[in-house]
């Protein structure tokens, strides 16, 4: 047991999928995993372990934003020995060629969060994906004939920023989309010498103000889950 995860030491697999929404964790466990069992109900931040094509895999909700995901990742890496972590989430596109429903593999994560300024005493750390997981996920997407975008994204602390034009600065420097957790996942993976990758579906475009319907989100979400699970199995 850790402070926020009420699981026995061996109840969590070495490979884990990390959606923000705990009900998404339950959906994945019920629709994609064989023999799922729920190991955590603390704060309703559900976590499950089952198998996918015979490989033991867990799926854990993380909540929204860097402080929330930080708690779960710290405990999963430090207390449960998780080796490979794949975040699956949604993002807002900030490039015209990155369309709603597209999938992004986040190569790096810039951030407006202050957490790494504090951690590194004002120095800048570059949160980066595991090349092994990124390369595997990219290869699987190619064989499925699905185009994925690979590039830098932004992990922001503000879903509702004070300056609604703020995204344009990140866009000028080539960032593809904005979400709220990846920079902390990659930083903690570096700290604990583990592997991490963030897969995102584009739920809305900050460029055009388009948004996906709930039904569309579910369909692209299912593709992203399959890509994450296949990557988890072959990496
Ligand atoms: N901002 C931050 N996170 C997000 C967004 C956004 O516009 N869309 C989906 N996740």
C-alpha cells in the first residue's frame, strides 16, 4: 500500500496504461483486458490489472494536471516497481495540420508548470519520451496504415489560461498540441530510470475551435488504447 494506491505490493504489473479519467481505466479493463481485477478504489482513482494477449498489464487513472499525475507516478515507480508507463490522453491541437481525431506520439514536453523550475533550482530539464517505446508505437501505427504525428507537445497548468492567445507562442516553436500531464511523466521516468510514452488523441483544435463529439472521441480513443496495448506487449 502507498498513500494514494491501496494495492498489495505485487498487484500492479510492470507495464501500465495511464488514462486521466478513472472511468476510462475501468472501460479499458472491461473491454480490452482479460481477467481484470480492481486493485485500487482510494479516492475512486480506479486501477486494474489483467492480461492482454497473455501479457500482464495494469491500467490506472491519474486525474488531471501535473500535481495529480505526479502523485500516482511517484508511487507507481517508487513503491510498485512499474517499469513502463504509457499515458493515454486527449489534447488540443495548436497546428493546422494536426486535425481533430488525429493521434500524436509526444516526443518531448515543454511546460508552463513551475514544478521543474523548483526541482532543478531554476535550470531547465528537457522531458523526453523513451525512444524504445516511441519507436515501437510508431512502427505499429505504420503497419496499421494509420498516420500519427510525432513531435513536441506542451503540458500546461491552465486549461483556462488568462491569455487566450498564449498557445500561439508554443505553436511558433513547432509544438503540436496542449495537454496537462506529460512533462511530469517524462521527468519522473528519467528520475527513476524507467520508460515512458504519451499517446494523445486530438479532442479539439485550439486553432479552429472545432471539437469532437463523444462518439468520435470513443472511436479514436479505442484505436489509441489498442496502439498503447500493442506497444506495451512488444516493447
Ligand atoms: N488544453 C489543455 N488540455 C487539453 C486541451 C486543451 O485545450 N484539450 C484537451 N486536453
